[in-house]
C-alpha cells in the first residue's frame, strides 16, 4: 500500500488569536452516495453498470478560509489521494471555524514538467514521496509530466448490467489543473481536533464519459479534459448534510501527536484514569498497544510505518477516553 509523507507549514497574515486545533481533511470516495468499493459492480451517472479497480489523484495548494474570512494558505505540498488513503493532516492550526476550503487537483505547473521552475526528475524524489514512482504510475515522462487523475475499471458494453469492457481514463497536462472552491463546515471532534469531512463523488466526476466504449484514454484533450473540467464545474466534491453535527468530546484533557525522523510520539495531558493506549490502522487493526498509568506523559513508537492511524486511550475497564486521527 502506498503512503503519503506529509510536510506541512503555514503562512498566515492574520494577527488574531484562535484556539489551536489538529485539523484533518477526510476525502471519502463515493458512488451514488455510498463508499466506493473497488472491484464491485456500481452504477454510473447514466444508470449503466461499471466497476473501478484504480482511482488515484493528486491534490495540492490547500487554502483554508476561517473565522470570518481569515485566509490561511498552507505551504504548497502535493498529496496523492487513493481509495484506502484519503486523510490529510494539515497541522496544529490557529482556527476555530472553517468556512471554506480551496485546493487544486493535479500537480502545480511549477513542479510538473521540464518547464516547471521547481521541477526535478522523478528519480530524485525519495521512495514514498507522492511525486516519486507509484504503482500504477502517476507520471508520463519528463515532458508530459504527472497525471492529474487516473481511473480504471470495466464498463458495460452491451447493456446487460455486467461490466465487461476495460476502460482507462488517465488525464494529465498542466493546463488541466482543476481548481476547487468548496464552502465547508468543520466537525469539532474534540476541543483540540477539527475534521473537515468531504465526499469525492466518482460517478459525478465521470459525467459525460461512456465507460462501456471509451476504451483507453491517456491524454490532455477530449474526454480527458472533460473529466478535469468536471472536477471544477460539477458537484464532484461536496459535504453531507450532517457535516455540521458537533461531536465534541467532553472528557477533559488533551491528546496529540508529532513525528521526528525516526519516532512517532504520542503525548497526553490532564486525562484522568488512563490505563492503555493503542494505535489502529485504516482497516481498524491494532498495530501497537502499550500500558500507561499517568495523567500526563508521552509514548514513543520507533517501528510505525508511514500511514494514517487512529490513536486511542482507554481506562482500566477499557472505556474509551479520547481518540485522534494521526498521520505518520
């Protein structure tokens, strides 16, 4: 499984103080409002059967509008978003209420091709970096640059409700970089954590594409251009009506994390009755667990691979006290 390496910095012109929060963006891929399941038969926007085997795209240049129009432009990082890896940690930020998120789909032109001012050869990136080699490939050569989005699977070629015809719609080109502006409501999970939960509607993104007959399209024009225009013009990215539900944790105390070059470090302060801490992966499997017995402290993990995790602390009766999302 490919993982993201996130390096986040903040540039802000605001001098107003806001309570700091760990801010996450969760972008859930969906079809007809349901979570995308790779390899299963789905229905496209025209009512035709299809399935998806690959769905990856680049996301970059995130900006938050918060607390009455304050603008926070994040350092221009590039993230590779995949069906099983779609949570981004933005950092411990001075925000209370997020009103809008802005981002681009694709790799910015300055990083994308041989003409980019900050571009380097793909082989110069370390393994695991979003702009390094991927499987399947997200790069089409030093001249053409990176794909903005790739989606592959099978469409229904004869209207028998069985996906039987291979399709690949792999869109690239710096001119197809799509800008998304989305009003959002953040969900305050805990006093120090804010989640921005977004849907990515794969079926809407493929509007105008006959998946049963499109075949293999790797390019910058025609339907490749259409799908990238869809990302900006249609309701590809949206929020559920329940996004405003406040699920703030009432138990006092704080739980947070940070990374060093070799360690993943979890810290807590003011949490009473703690007895254990565990880390689960995106499939809900426990990857590490330790006993703890102090109201404040820290635990270091030296063997945790890069990825997205859930960190939880429990009391002696195994009651959940606090939990946060985390990215290594």
